[in-house]
C-alpha cells in the first residue's frame, strides 16, 4: 500500500508541475480578450435578445488568495478521499481489536 501512496503522490506532483502559473500579463491579456468577446456579442445581438443593458466590468483582477485557497481545498479533498479509500480497502485498525 505504501508503494501505491508514493506513486499517487509522485503522479499528483507531476501533473501539478505540468501546469505552471501564468504570468500576470498573460492573465490580463486573457481576461481582456474574454471581455472584448462578451462585449462584441452584446453589441451585435438583436434588440429582442438583449432586453436590459449590461454593464461590463473591466477592472476585475483574480484574487491570489482565492486561487491558493481553492488549490489547498482541492488537495485536502484528494487527501481525505485517499484516506477514505484506503480504509475501505484495508479496514480501520479499530475494528481489528
């Protein structure tokens, strides 16, 4: 079981390492492209589809704390699931007594 846990850890680290964090300039460029596409679709849409004017907020910035918190929560879920599956497969030590 230790080997499976080590392999899982190595695989997780490899997969997370393959997705480097983009630079802030690249993030800003991507955000601007999305807002431009959304705005052009609103402008080009027929009047009956766009019933209310929509204010497009262009000063949105991703929050690093939110992103890091989400990553930590995801890691916690993976760790808890691994422990749960391990206990299901091998039974807990308290039931053996």
